[in-house]
C-alpha cells in the first residue's frame, strides 16, 4: 500500500487532471465555508476553542492519572480493559478476543486508529472477515484504498466512480451514480452484515475519566447498530482521547461537528458505559507513539487533536493535492505533524508539503499551533539527517554568502549569487520555477547601487 | 525618529522600485531613514527549509546592522515576521530581543506608529489586495477569515486614502498564493495551481493590479501572469501609496 513516491510527486500526478483538482478543491472549500457559517452562528466560538485547548492541556499534563482513573471506572462498569503499546499488540488483542468466541466476522465503524494499525489486513490473514460499516470507509474498503480524509474517507471520489465500484462489487446497474440510490444499495447490503455479525468494533471520540464511559460521534448511526446487535463489543482508542469529566463534553461536542462539516452536532453522540446482560465489552487503550510524542515538548500539543478534519478542509495544499498524496493514513496538516513522530525518515517529506500559511492553526478547535509544528519538524528532520545532502550543501553556501556583506555584494553586483541561488532566476527548462512561470526582471540596478548614488541626496 | 531600512535580498535585486518607494514614503512623513549598506538577508530561506541552525552568523550580522535604530522598517511582511519570531544572537541576545520588538512591516508602521490618516497619492486603477499569509496570520495586518472577530484591514485602510483607486473583491479573501519559499520549487505543481487560482479570483473581479505587502507572493504570481501573457500587473503596496511621485 505504501507508495515510494513522495508528496510532491504524488501531488504532481494529482494535478495532471486540472478539472478534477478544481472539483476536489471546490468540494472541500464548500465544507470550509459551512464551517465558517456555523462558527459565526455560535456565540463565544473563540472562547470555546480556548476552553477546549485548556482542557486538553490539562489532560496532556495529567494523562497518567486520568488513564488510571478511566481504567478503574471501566472495570467497575464491567468492561474488560487492555493496554497495547503498538499496532501489533493491538491487533493481537482484537484477534484473541474474537478467537476466544470463535468469531469469524466482525463489523467495524468509526475508527481511524484501526486503519493506522492495519487491523483489517491482520485479521483477514487469520481468516477473519472485517467489514467497514461507515459508507465512506466501506467504499474505500471495496476499492482497496486507504482513506483520503479522516472524516470524509472517499471525498476524492466522484459519484460516477462510486457508481462504477458498486456496479463491479455489488452488482448495481451500470451507469447508476445517483447518491441516494447508491446509498440505499449500500444500506441494504450492510443491513444484512449487521444482522449476522456477532462482534462489532468502534473507535472512540471522547473517553470520560470520571465515569468510565466513552462517546462515539457519528452521523450514520452504524456504530450504534453494530454495537447494539453484537454479543462482543470492542472499542479501540488512542491514549489521548481522554477528557476529565462528563461536563467537558459540552465544550467538545459543540466544537467537533461544526469544525468538521459545519453541522451543529453529529446526529448520534452515543455514550457507552456497561455491557448489556449477556454481552461482553472490551476496551483497548493504544499507545502507538503517543507517549513518545508526549516526551517531545515541541510537539506534544498535537495530542490535543480531536480528529475533526477541519485543518484538511482549509488547507490549500491538501485541497489541491488530495489526501492520498500524503501516503499516510492521516493526511493533511495534522497528518504531516503526527506522521514524523512515528517514522521520521519515511515521512520526512510531509512537513515540507506546506506553505506555512497558518490557516490550519486558525480553524483548529483545540488550537494546536499546527504551522509552528510544521516549521519545527523541518528543523528536526534536517538535524536528524533526513534531508538530501545536495540541499544541505546549497544551504551552507547560502548561509556563508548571507553572513558576509563582502561576498554578498560582489555576488550581488554581477547578479551571479542570485542567479545561482534563487530558484526563480535560472532560465532553463530544468528549473521548476520556469516550467510554468516567467523569470522576474533581474536586469535593473539593485536598490543598494541606487542608494549609493542617490540615497545621500535625499 | 531614526529608521533603519531593511530591504530583503530579492527586493534589493529584483524590485528596486518598491524599495525606493518605501524610502520615499517614509521620508515624506518626516522620518530620518538610513539604509545600512552591509545588510544581506533575514535568514528565512534557510530557516524555513529546516536549516535554522545555519542562520547564526546571518543573524549576528542583522543585529550588528540594525541595533542602533529606533525602528526597523521593511517592505516585506514575510521577512519581518521571520525576524520577529526567530531572530536570536549568541553574541548579543539583548540586542536581538530589542530588534524583535522594534521591527515593523511598512503597512503596520504607517498605520500603527506613524498613524497616518491622510495620503497625497493618486492611482486611478482597479486594485485587488493579496493578503500575504505571513502579513495576515503572522503580523495580523487584517482580520483573518477563519476567526470570529471584528473586521479590519490595515492595507485596505491605507489604500482607501489613495484617490482614484478602486478596490476589487475576492471570493476567497485570504487564501494562500502558494509561493511558500522553497515550496514553490519543491512542490511546483501545487504551488503553480495555487497561484493560478488566486490570480483567477482577482481577474474575474476585474482587478488591473494585484497588490500586497509581500513581494515574494507577488513575484510568484507575476511569473504566472507573464507566462500567460496577462495584462494584469503586480505592484507592491508602497508603490501605490507613493504613487503621486511616480507616473502612474
Ligand atoms: S489538528 Fe485540529 S483541525 Fe486538524 S483534525 Fe485535529 S482537531 Fe481538527
């Protein structure tokens, strides 16, 4: 699944079809505008963001204590608790739970974490079939493609392409692309899945330490249907999903859906606390790099993320390059600051896939300074030696020139320094500047030269 | 009041007229302006590429050139933001700290320090404002579209004082143009697409000129405009504000 191309190369591919880029950009911008409108209609929006950020700061600083409290309350409620340090351990736990009950099929909903852990592949190799029950994730699953967006997994696909997929996999009529009709087909198909699956796995949006309950926010209600019909209910959550008290939900639930898609609240905000009689409930707390991130003071604020996807919708680079070009389960600005923590070498390109425009930080409901973190990851990646040696060489030459007025001046006078160092000044087809842009006019006398002649007269 | 004029490297070489306009404009308001001849650059091209650790001697030179002034003014939002956020010096951190507090981008200097309310400028054209991201989200030159807060715009405030000038609208008031320093090379395809889309937004609203407090954005858009033989021009905001003295 992992592509060997970097973001720039994949984005260039994506940009070969400009009409498609415009469509993708427009679809996401429309969502950004919906977000703006609903934020404007919410009194004290900025105060809510501030509060959410502060609550999450508290959580990050006291994570250990809250996790222990949460675990105790889960156990009191009759939920089995597991701790997984990485994807492998998480997947093994899920497998052992299913195996103990001889379950061969599972339905899954609302979980980016299990996508990150590649749980489906793991279980399928062991003879267990997993069906993603959320429509977007289901579509991505039948197309054997990772999600391109954390909230809108198949936002990069047009309805005609989805129609084609359904024709191929679900036997719908060729050429059928009406979203309502397609949804009906999927629903009918999934209804049967729900009725026959004994196990259901969901993600977690908020885990309340105070009560041991967890909250799953969805629009389709599939998480609920899966959980209610199953005899084994499993929840997988990253350590950072904790909130201290139930009352804090009032802050987060108001922010989440508005930031995500401009909707006041998700259709379902389901609280799960105790197993039904005869049902088993399991909850897996997954580290997978989180404690590592906690140990990086410059980057730990990214643990505040509530996965609303707002930073993706607003990011012009995301909109014009598509989520799959980030070659990571979590794409966009938040993916670009989370991924290097997991594997700096493999994701060394992602913090550079940004203009540092800062729009992401402004929409983020928990006020993660995303663009500052992108800047800091760049420093870190270079320091760890993951940038091309050619780049390091030219940067050193640039540093030398710019720290010496004498070299700079001689270089500047002939224009040679700028011609050699500034990307926009080399007029040939190998220069990426020149491919679609003309050169600036470099024939005039510099301001420095003008000033030497005229400056003192003023 | 004595002002040190900081002219970023690429403005010095490629856009001398914007630098001259900045100097003349400040002088019109009675400021005593000096251009320290030994200046080079703020170090941003290296730092944004992940090489902040190589900027130390560049920073020291900056401190040496500019610490003696009451204010430092530059016609480039991006460079000013970089200095404000990242200028440090092993040799003299106290001086570096002082500089971070007294460096201004031209527009904010005119509105916040000189507090000018009147301008003798004439520019009879339709003009679209490109909010440079660093000027907007870094220096807060205007209200940002993502935040819920009262509307204001320092560039618009100044441009409204120019006679004959008509400001044009935009569908996306503060979207990034895609320059982004080395991003414009490393991510050429996305960078150009972003630039093209910004330009289209301006041209479909009838702009004859695109102006900005940041020439780096304008240089990128100019490259695209000229390649496509567009009649639309770019112009630094200082040249408009100083336009009574040049033939428009
Ligand atoms: S970083 Fe902020 S804006 Fe982006 S997904 Fe997370 S919470 Fe949402």
